[in-house]
C-alpha cells in the first residue's frame, strides 16, 4: 500500500461529505499523491483539507477548492485545458489524471521550475511555462476549459478570447479579501455566467490582473 493511502482515502471521503459528487474528480484526487506537492515541513499535513504554504509566499489550494473547481470545469478526457497559476503543480496533475491536455502558466519562475520537474518525474505530460497568465497562451488556443487558481479583479479579456465556443472559464473574481467563483461559458453570441460565493485565493498579478506592487 502506498504512503498515506489511508489518509488520502479519508480526505476523499470528507470531500464527498462536503458535497463533491463528481466521481472522476474524486478518483483522480485519490490517485495523485498530494504529499509530493507540499514542502517537506508540511508532508504530514498534506491530507488535511486545507491550503498549505509553498515557496514564494504562495499556496497549494485547499483540496475542497481543487475538487470544487475541477467539478465546475467538468472537463472531458482529451479536452485542452489552460490553467493559470501552476503553483505546486497539484491541480495540473489532477487535470492530467482526468485525461486532459494541460497547459499551465506560473508567474514565479522558481515555482514553475519546481512544478515542471515534479510533473515530469511523475510522468505527466503537461506543458508548463513561466510568465504572465493573464494574457493566456495564444499559440495553443482555443481551449475547452480555462481554470484560474488566483483571484482576479475582473475576467481577463484574453482568457475569454482564447476559450472555445461552449468552453468554460472558472475564475475567482472579487477584491483581495473574498471572491466569488465565476463559471463563464462562452456562447456564439456572448457569455453565460454563474457565480458562487465565499472563496479566498492569493491574487492574480499581471497585465490583466492586480498590479505587481502587491
Ligand atoms: N494551482 C496551484 C496548485 O495546485 O498548487 C495553486 C496555485 S496558488 C493558489 C496561485 C498561483 O497563481 C500562485 O503560484 C501565483 O504565483 C500564481 N499567479 C498569480 N498571478 C499569476 C499570473 N498573472 N500568471 C501566472 N500565475 C500567477
């Protein structure tokens, strides 16, 4: 039996109790070893349902948030998905486990490098890049889904532009204290937006995000 398998199973059970219903997402989260994505000092807390610090004053998101956002994105296997905010690489690994073709951008070079090495070592074929994700990654557009894991003041126009018709953008929008998760579906003639309250993310910093003095 793998390390922390019981703890991971317990975490998955608690996500189910908290209302996560998508079995594919839960299975993917059962397969990805979150303890490999956290700092050594937090390995024993990797299966608590809580965000944990990673380098550069950033966080690996709370497992519930990862599950909830993935469920909202509802990707199909082989969908092309752009993630903004690679952080530890954990969310990218979950999307890769779901069979998505994953493209992920991280603003901090050091985090990008760590995540890229880890994802490679674990055998995930994820395209990673360091840079400002608020302007997207136009070379590979359009995307079936875009997932932003940091909080933006507004929907960055480039991310909407790079979304396929029928594609979904999941993004926390709000001020620096609390945000709403927006699920924006791109239609032939506009967008349909659903909002869910009560989330807290680190800021999305960039040209079409918060300014870099934060
Ligand atoms: N998805 C990550 C994981 O699974 O560990 C969680 C990431 S953390 C909550 C948000 C990340 O967004 C941080 O690593 C931060 O540096 C990054 N970020 C903030 N603004 C960004 C931008 N404009 N472009 C790319 N990454 C950005």
